[in-house]
C-alpha cells in the first residue's frame, strides 16, 4: 500500500457548472497543498483540492480519498 497525493483543479464551464481539470500527483502532503494553492490562483481555474488516497495501483484497490485542503471555489460534494 502506498499513499498518493493529488492536486485537482476546478474550472467554471460556460453553463455555470464546475468541472474537474487534470489531476496531478505529488510526492508529499506539503507539495500537493502548495500546488493546489497555485492551481486555484490560476485565472483558468476557480479552485482546487489537495487530497490523499492509500492504495495499491497494481491491484487497482484504493481507500476513500482524504481531503487535505481546499482552495478557492470547489464543489461541496466531491466524488474523489
């Protein structure tokens, strides 16, 4: 089992709904929080979420995601 740290940006679509952008993996909690903050400040995005997940990528088995920090405007109901 390994811990994966992921930053996920969000953007506002033309119809006003939020959509997830391209996720990016990082080696640590500190690095993922820093990048998620930078993603949220990007004018193309409305916000970003830093989260972690434990699992085994070879088996495709993962525990539920744990939100580490939210930046900017993100959906209340995240399906990570």
